[in-house]
C-alpha cells in the first residue's frame, strides 16, 4: 500500500477497478434467475423425485385457468379455439368437452355448468407445452391476453404467479437501489464529518455491489428472492466497514500525521474491528448453507460473497480513493450531526443495574414470546393483497370456486385401485373436482383400445397421473391438515408408492425441512460467531455478552411480529437471524473493541466515554442506513415475501442499535472486572 500511494500505480489500480467493474456490470445481465423455489428442495424429497418422474413420463406442463367475462356459450366456444391456436398451448378444456353446448343451458348438468360457465363468464383450463417457469409460457400468456383484449380477462395458476414474480423481481432491483441510495446519501451527508465523505463511501461500496452481482455468473442461477434483496442489503450491511476505516483516518489526521501515514495507520488500527465485523457477517450468512432446503445456500453464498467483496474494497480501494481525493475530503470537513451519545455515560454508570435488569427482561421475555410466533413457508405472491395475482384470483373467485390443483402420481397397477382412490378422494373435504382417466372413460374398457390423446395425459410408463382440485388457496393450518389427510388417503391404497406435486404438498414439505434447518442455522451461527469474537478479543466473557445482547434483540424483533398478529415467512426469519446476528453484532464489536482499547490507558468511565464518542457515529449511521434498506424493501416491494423480510431487517437494525447504544455500555461497566480478568492483554488496564 505504501508503494502504491506514493506513485502512479494508484491510477493504474483505479483504471483496473473501473474496467473490472464494467465487466461485472455486463456479466450481471447474463445471470440466470430462478423462480421455482421447489427446485431448492433436496434431491431425495418427495417433490423433487415426483417432478423428475412427471417430466420423464408426462412432461412438466404449466396449467392456467383463464376467465373471460361478458360472453355467451357460443362466443366462448370461439374464444376457446382462439386460445388453442397459440403455439405454446397443448390443450384447452372447457364445457364443450363434457357436454353438448348446443342444448339449452337448462338441460346441462348444473354442477358441470357451474364449473365452466357462470353468469356469462367462461372459465377455460389451459395446459401449455412447457413448464410453469418457462419464458415460453410467459410469452404465451401475454399473447393470449392480447388476443382476448376486447374482453375482460383474468388468469389463475402457478404459471401466472411466476410470470408476475419475474416481472416484479426484475424491476425492483434497480428501483430499490434508486430509492435506498439517495436516502443513504442523505443520512451520510447529515452525519458525516466531511461533505465529500458520502461520495467516497458510496463509490467504494457501489463497486463491491456491482462486482458481487456480476460474479453471480459462477452460479447456475440465483433465486428471485436473492436477486431482489442482495444489492440493497450488501450496500447497507457493509457500510460500517467504510465508516470504521474513514473515521479512523480522521483520528490519525487529528494527530497531525501526513495523509499517507494516516491512511496506513487507519488500515492497521481499523483492521481488527473491520475484520471481526466482516468475519461475523460472512459466518452468519454461511450458516445458511447448513439448510437442506437449498434456498439457504443460494442466499447465503451470494450475500457472504458480497460482504467479502465489500471488505476487500474497503481495505484496497477506499484508501486509494482517500489518497486521490484527500484535498476535497479535508476541505469540506464539518461537524457531524450525530447525537452526542458520549454525554450519556453518567446515566449509563448510575443506572447500570437498571439497564442490566432491562437486558435480562428483554432476553427472557423475547425468548419466551418468540416461541409463540406462527410462521408461513410459501412465498407465492398469490396471498399478497397488493398484487396483480391476488386481484385476478379474487375476480375469478367471485364467479367460480377457488382452486389449487394437486398432481397425484401413483404406481401403475390395477385399474380397480385407481377407482378406489378416486372414490376416496372425492369424499374428502375441500376437494372440488378430480381429473382422472377412470372418470373420463369407463374403467372396464381396456386401455390399449383408448386413443393416445385420451390415454397419454393420464398414463405413463410406470405411473398414473390423477389431478385433484381443491378449494384451498391460502397457507394456514387447514392447508397442512388437508395435506396430511390427502397423503394418508393415497397411502391407504398405494402404500409408499406415490408422489404429490403442487403448491400445497411442496409448501408442507418445505416446512418439514426448514423447521429442522432453523435449529442448525441458529446454533451454528451463534457458536461460530462467538468463537470469532473470542479469537479477535482474546476474551472469554466478551463473546458471551455480545452474542447474548444481539440474540435478545433478535428474539424481541420476532416477538413483535407475533404480538402484531403477523405470521412471518420462515425463510425471511432465517435471513433476518443471519443478518442481525452476523451483521449488527458489528456495532457491539466496534464499541467493545474501542472500550477495551481505551481501557488500557483509562479507568472504565473515561474509557466508556471515549469509546462512545468514537464508535457511536459510525454505529448510528450504519444502523440507520440498514434500517432504511429494510424499510424501503418493506414499503416499496410488490412481493409480500420481500416486504416481510424487509420489515424484519429494518426493525432488527433499529433494535440492535438501541441494544448496543443503551444496554451494552452498562453491561461493559457491570462486568468490567470479569471482562478484564478473562481477557488476555499485552498491557494491564488502568484501575
């Protein structure tokens, strides 16, 4: 670094950074996005194996219901033919496939009529030649909507939900960045010690964000949840690294050191805090890799990689930028508007046992209340009242039964078993219809005599397909109870030789995996981060205090969701846990590190006051920006899953800030004696 700062090499380095960042920006446009969260289930799961069989024997075909309003029976028949002409459509099923619509409607079976035609609204069941996540189906839906534009048209089904998720995710990445960056810039301008400081900080982190997004090309794909969250969170999470460094630079300049010497000293002195902060954050995200549900690996790797790039940018790019722009940085020095937290040292000292009691209440109360929180496990946008998907689904629901299809794959065997199963399924509550070959044709007819276009949609090489239509569309305990009853019903006829596919069984299976994953993630994250802090501080007690403090804030955060009646997405909770424990513990690490540093030369009160004076500005700024990122996701995202995660993150940042600023100082004072006795130091602290 010394050789680079004093020569033209710094400009060569900056030129390399510009070119490499541009390359990563281009590569980002080539990164594949995955919208099928079932794909992250373990390969040996029922859903994953079932999808493999479905694709091999029947093809994985998207299914969508299309409702067209203000039409008569004959006009609807013509519209059916219009839909069938689309190149991506495999078949369209409507009333005319089951009844003679030339007859007066009064002579058609009422139940059948209500299924496909109601109050001059026709409901078509459309099967596509591609799966529900393919761009071909998305394009086909757009073409069909355009061909029916003279009518009121609504869509219902997984393919339509995926289409909307894709539209939202692709549009929100830049939208949220454009919202968060100006707000972050404003916070930095108000709180920074130099008007030029925000430019250097955001420039450094923007490079890291672009590099991280571009290097995602090394993965086969990233999930749309990761895509929507990663850029904004990386910027907000790693902001404190830049602030830790640049505030150390100011301290060195105040000692009348030269620019080059201040840069080098700042790197050396900020290294422990920044390294500990980055290591804990990366560890928090890497703990998600322990999940059998692969979405954890997807989110964890991308965010951990992003934090690593931010760490490298702060230690290699930011010092060079400070050197190049040292003039503007120092000419625009000003007084920071961050509240003088150090003035509260006396209150923390006098009320230290009161603050200790508050911490214990928060820890115990949060631990108890968070156990009562109900989670959700499906991230479908169908339940989001703000979404286009919800509006379409509600419009169709006003005319026809709510519907969710479930594909049942059973081992090919006796036709009598299929008849018995279909009969049992029809008796289940919440089942509103069944598509099966034994219902379409007389079971006594040998299947070899049936036309292929009738047989092949239901009979494969080794399995038979039955489609069960349910009126359950929301994730709740009734849905999980139905899934259990459905599995028991199929098992009563076929034993273990069956597979269930669809939103309901996939969500139930996701829950079974994720709940077990949560225990591993939580334990590993807490223990690993505690060990990192132990190594950095060479202290036995400090890791326990810091991890317990942030864990308490996490439990309080989750408890607030439960008390407000919100059922948070479980994967959102795990992301929040990993982020809040791994990232916001940075605030506690910085304050404790500065306290221990000053404790070598000062008594505990003076050391605490100095630590608060030096550490509180970057802590407050970083927490406010992270909270801004979270609340921006919550306020502006169209995806309910992203909004829930954003709310947890935003609220968690503020809770961690409050716990660190108002509770940690008193804990440091109360346990000062024990801390010093259990910490290995080069010098003895002042009494």
